[in-house]
């Protein structure tokens, strides 16, 4: 703003007083209009937030109370991560448009992994290995010719059952 320009802000509006005998430059007028518009938008948003009814809050709480805990952990981690990403982008030279979403994704992923814990990771790993092995054995069983010896069929089914039993033990150990 020009020298000696005063700005007074009240609850209702922003008043700009140019210096005595002076006139605001077009660039300053444009900046003032932008700032005034932003302040008005923020006030409007604050008023909308203040008028959120108890029923609306209860509806949101009800919706999230039915969500899985890992989803809620992702929400919390995403909020914290995006806040951190925005803060880093603001403090550093990196664009906030890049650091905010990266922080959101990283925060959500870390929160879900931390929430699930190592036992869940072991269960997930065992599930993938068991699924792959069982699909392979099942494909071998299905591809046997109809005149295949019975002992070959029995042996493949025993391997299939053994894999299922071993997986059940790992899954039970991961849950307990």
C-alpha cells in the first residue's frame, strides 16, 4: 500500500483510507479488493461452520462410527500428513500443491500400517503365499486327465488340505 495508508477492519468490513491528498495505486486497489474478498469468504465459512446443527454432527459421527478402524486411522494420518506437507511446503521452496497431497498419502499409509501392526503384516504375507500355493495345487488337480491314478489325486488333495491347515494355524497365531 502507499505510504501513510491506513487500514481499519471491523466485524462487518475493511475500510481503506488513503494518505491525505493521496490516491491508492491501481495495483494496491486490486490487492485490497482481493484481501477484502478473501476475508469475506473466510467470515462466511466461519458462519457456516458455526451453524452446523447438532443433528448434522450426529449424522457424521454415526457414519464414521460404522467405518472400519483402519479407515479412521487413514483419515487421521492423512489429515496430519497433509498438515505437515502444507507446513513443509510453506516453509520450504517446494510448492504446497506437491507437498500437501504427498503428506496426505504418506500420513494415511503410515497410520494404517501402524494401526494394523506386525501381526497383520504376517497374516497378509501368509495369506498371499497360501493363496498362490493353493491355486497352483488346485490347477494341477483340475488339469489331471480323467484316467490319472487315484494315488496322484489323493496326494495332491492331501497337499491342498495341508496348505489350508498350515494357513489356518498361521492365521490363528496372527489374530491371537
